C-alpha cells in the first residue's frame, strides 16, 4: 500500500515523473526482507526529473526516419535544488512502414525498454520505461529488540469475590512514544496505516511476527492491533475475544491492597524503523512486531505489583519467589533461539532496575502513599491527570456499595457495571509515565546500513526511552465489553447476628478510568 507523505511547498499529482515511495517485497518467499527498500508516496513537479533524448536508426535504412529514441542522462532535482544524477539508459523503438520499388515493407519493432538504478549519491531510485520515469526515495529498514513493553495496569477490585474483566476492549491498552530515545540529529515520524497483515503490502495496523530478522506473512496477531494517533505515538489495544480478568484482594475486611494490581508485560516485542537519508524527518517509526523465536504470538504476561516492589518479601525474577514469573521474565529463548548483542552489564532477562521501572507504571508502585485528589475539571479528573471518574448512564459517576452480608449469608451485596461501546472523555493529556531500558540487536540488523546510520544517535548507547501518554484509540469494536463486579464481605455469624467480624472500612467505592492504560481503578469513600 502506498502512503502519502506531504512535502512542504509541493502539492498535486502528475501523470509522469512523479515521486513515489513504495514498499518492495519478495513475494515468492512471503517475507519482508530487512535488506529491501521501504518507500512511501510523495507528489513532485514533473519538472524535477529530466533526461536527454537521442534519436537513431534501429534495423532501418538511413533513408527513412529515425525510429529509436534513447533516454539517458537522467537527473532528479529535489525541492532544495540539489541534483541527483542516475547512470544508465532505456529506449523506445517503433516499427516503420515504407515502400521500396513499389512494395510495402517494414523495419524495426515496437518495443519500449525499462531499467532501474540508484542515484550516484544513493538517496533515490529511478524506475524508467521509455520516456516515463518515477523517482523513489531509498529507505533502509531495521528493528531493535526491547526486553519488554508495559501493556497495561489492571487494578485489583476490593474483596476476594470481586472481579474486573476486559474483552474486545479498545479502552485497555497503551500509547507509547520513542522519540526521546534519539539525538537532535534524527527527527522521527510515525507511519502505521492500513489494516492488512500481509508483509507484501505492509503490516498496517496488524502486529506481525518476525523470524530470523524477517517479517513473516500471515502471522498477524489476533489479540492486539496498533494504530498511530499523533505525530509521535502509537497505541496498541486488545481486540480479541480473550478475556483479561483481574481478581479482587484476598482480605475482605481490608479490601484495599494495591500489591494485587497486575502490570501486563509484552515480553517479545520488536520495534521497527526505516531510515530515510533524504528526508528531514529521516527516521520513521513503523510500529511493532513480535519475535517468533519466543512463540508464534505476542507474549503477554501479568506480574503482581507485590512481586515488583518487594512487598511480598521477594521479587519476580527470583526462582524461589514465583517460579513462573522467574522463568518467563528470564527470556531465555533469546539466548537459545535468537542470539542478540546487548550493552555491557545487560542481557535479555529482566533486572531489578527493570522491575523498579515497571512498578512505577502503577501510581502506588511509584508512591505507596498516592492519594486521589480531584481537580475542578469536568468530567472529574485527578489533579495529576491520571484518573477520570467513569460515567454511568450518562452521569459523571456512581458510587458502588461495598456492603457486608446479613447474618448467615456467604457473601455481601454484589453490584455490576458493564461498559459497552462508550467513550470516556478525559482531560488528561499532560500525564505521562517515562522509563528507560536496554535493548538487544540481532546479528542481521547489526551489520545493516540502517544500524550503521542510526546506532550512534541514541541519546544513551543501546537504550530506549519509552514515554506512555494518555491512551488514544479511534478504532470502534462493536462487541467491546468491560465488566466490573464488586462484592462486599461475608457475615459468617449465624442469625440473628451480629456479624463477627463486622466490616468497618470504606462503605462505598468510586470507579475511575486510568487515562494511561484505560483500566478501572477503585477508590474508597466514606
């Protein structure tokens, strides 16, 4: 799929000598080779491309008109007036009908040749057929391998019988920007368009699998999709029928415990880029893929906040703490199946520094004493912009009762809220969560022109700076459903009571939306 890229001072499309950027693919292998050119569409004046036409005879006597025109000395002049010459030539030959001694005869043939070549400075490619030519901008694709991407935070609802789930949800995901990773020499743009999962046409909004450094056709994720929402950010959201459920806190009588919040990590991401030497915004972020050396799908793993901040007396990367977490977060498949180069002191597995950075995605991971303080905006939003009251039936908010059961009842009052195809308007555009992490580099990418051009322009060597901003999505999924259910504590005492123990905590909870990750958060009120 060709994608428009506007250039200052140049408008319109022309039938010949136009400037296009396309994406070349090797169709027979059904992979997008990282050594191939990635190009995109821009319209230029036909005067920008010139050639020299020379006429001659081909298979005809000199007594008839010259029937062959050779086109050579091709030169493209860019918008800054810089000339880019191309070597090589093509021609157009025509058949001529003439009479010899009263007999009709023919000479020559009707044929137009074609050729493709790069400019002498390597910035542009010319495709010419006869007198018609198009200039394409040379782009050098590549990718890097972050250890993880924080996909979301889901907050534990109060009480063990309470749950919150997200299914086919455009309101659960993450919006990230990477432009702070690069020095001022590199100016980054975004290109995530279309909806196909075909490498030959570009991945579009699908998230495609990579194997051995190449994009593999037909491997688009059925669980998540991506889209660009601004000049420097990309959102990844849940689109599948898989239900992500977060259970409540274990103690019904002390129901607020953020150590049971879940931080969802994507553990086999690939971040794809294209370097365009001829552009002012010369580095294009093309979105995400996933590394099939791990598994043939996106690897999304939840970790409890208590295992990230050490409140459970151990950490997620300790095999003696939670063996499942430790095994998954070690990312040992990188060493076995997909060797990568890492900066000194780093490797594919998550470190204590990584755990600390991940924990900060949750406000209570960064500050255990975090307090919800509402500003004067409408709808009601916290002063830091992180949370906004969830609207219910068109109203700004509704408090949910956390009421203890009557004597002899097994569980308390249950209230359920379902959010279907609604949009929560927020005023949280200034809230962000930023962290740094090392990334790995596959051997094939390490030797490419892309990496040779870009490697020295990271602000810190082999380090990405991710900025999570307020979640932006425009995709409408018709069967999107987010559901929360809040159940109060039981009363184990037989009738007529009283309850023992009697619940004396928050009687009600307000429900907020996390403006970074789209999930529900619960805040107790009196």
